C-alpha cells in the first residue's frame, strides 16, 4: 500500500497583486494588511478564547485617526448605563 503524504491546507492561492493575505507575508517585521483581512481571524480567536492572543497584548498597532475616533465613540456608548 502506498504511503500518503499529508499537507496542511493554508487556503486558496491569491495571485492578485493588489491584495495581501496573511499566507503570503514577506519575511520582515511588519506588513500592511487591510482590517477586513485580519478582523474575522481575530474575532474568531477572541470568541474561541485563544491563549496566543495574550502573546500580542502589548504589541502596538497603527490605525487611522478615523478608526480611532469611531472606536472611542463606540467604547463610550457601549458602557453600561450610557
């Protein structure tokens, strides 16, 4: 009987040069990705209470001032009793 090789599926290949996927990241310390690329992954990780999230709690990220303002307003109105 022939041995089967198992491979890890990393998702569809993306040949579009205008978008960036997490699987095609270059070997540098930082990379630009859209929020839409990482948000579903982070939301799933938070909902699943993944412990690896704590490894990155102190990492700084750069966001636009527009997004910061929206997040601040959301945080303010989300408080109980607001």
